[in-house]
């Protein structure tokens, strides 16, 4: 795929201004998801390699710093930005790499990990945000001299660092009802428009796949539950006996009032198509097979609730971004860092 500009400089979600940020608590974006492509060094370059920083028990090599510098300069050239003198820029870039290394060490100490399913979804999201298929995305980055494998490695690193940030910052920021009330009281007259959603009071029996129960056995067990219900068996009793959803089984399979988006898509679609008191055929989701019954429906006006939640998220995001800077200063001061430029 031919690109007019270098890919890393033009992709919306591979830049320092990325919109692709995971959420912490009430939706705060703590750190941009950047893909820092690092070129493979030649044998000659490796021979001249040296340590430019020691970070606790690890090191950052000159070759790594040079690769990051090349990326920053390429992005600046693409966007037409001005860079500080090279010696100053080099120190700024190295300091960012030091902060990344500290956070990666914290992720390792906490045994954090990103599985391939999460990673694949993130890479696919980046491709889609740039109006590409995954294959087109791979062709585009390779046309810029970067392998998809190296991009995946950097995305995984960013996701791990974000996990560390989420764990730390979410425990340091709170937003009270009083904070929300104070913000709303300072705003001009609010819109009178109403926002309604439909809620369903539902219950289910989940038959999960297990090491001793394969796909066919799980489906057959769910069919048996549905057949018993059609003959008048008590739903709550069957849920207590057969459901593998420990969170609802003891309560007779009751899920309470469920709003759109609160259940997995397959479950929500099946629930939406049921009449009151109708029992579904077995519904397959990633959790197994569900037998669902909708007991009641209602329309809820969530105008004020939605408005308050938006305000809560905005306050949380502002405070979390402030707290992130403080936290990063703290972990930087606590680490052993020896700069050797």
C-alpha cells in the first residue's frame, strides 16, 4: 500500500496526540498510545553500542536511544514541527525512555500481562482508526521499514504501562457527589431534553463449557433446562441447581434490571427479542450457553443521571491527569537512575 507520508507520522492513533487511550475509573485517558518503532541495528552499530542510562537493574542502550531519536525526527519532519537543539532533544527523549522503563519494571514486579486476544484487538482497532484492514495496516508499516511484530511489541508495552497507571491513579482520585453538585451549580441553565432508555428485569441459567463438558454437552444441558421450563419447572430452582453463574445462581438466576450495553452482545440481542415471561432457546456467548427469561420491562428517564455521570467523568479525568504527573515524579525520584550521555 503506497503512502504519501511516513506512516508513523500520519496515523491518528500512533502519535503523541493519540485519541486511542484506555480508560481509568470514570473514563479518564491517562496516557497516549504511541507506537515507538525501533529499527534493528546493524552489526556495525551494535559494535559501537554503549549504555546511556542505568535504570535500577536495567540499562538503556545508545542504539535504542538513536532509534527513538530517528522516530521523533521523522515525525517532526512529517508534521512540519520545530525541534530543540539535538543535545537538548536527546536528553528529553532519554528521560521519556527512563520513565517508560520504570513503569515496565513495575508491571513486571506486579506480574501484569497482556494476552494475545487483548493485543490483537488493540492492533486491529489502530488499523480500523486509520481506515485500514489489518493486512493493509501491516503492508503500510512494512512500507515504512517497520515490521508488524515490532509494532505489536510496542503496543504491548504501552498497554502494560497503562495497566500500571490505572492501578496507581484510580486509587488516588475520587469524585464525590458534592463535587458534581458544585460543578452543576456553576453552569448556566441546562437543557430540558429528556433521555430515555429501556431496562429489562431478566434472569438466566448459564451452562458453561468446562474441561469435562464440551460444546455439544453444554448445548444439550441447556436444551434440557429449557425443556424442563416449558413443562412448568420453577426457573429459580433450576438456576440454583444448574447455573454456572455463581453470581446469580444462588439468587435464582436473577440479574436485576439490565440496561443496554451491560451484557455481552449475544445475550443482549436475545433478551431484546423476547416477550415478557418468554424463555429463550439456548444462546451461545463466550461464557457458554444461556437460557434467558425477561420478567419485566420499563422505560427510565436518565437525563439527569447521564448528565451527572458525564460531569463526574470530566472531573475525574482532569484530576487523574494532574495526579499522573505527580505520581510519575514520585516514581522517578524513587528509582535509581544514572544518566550517561
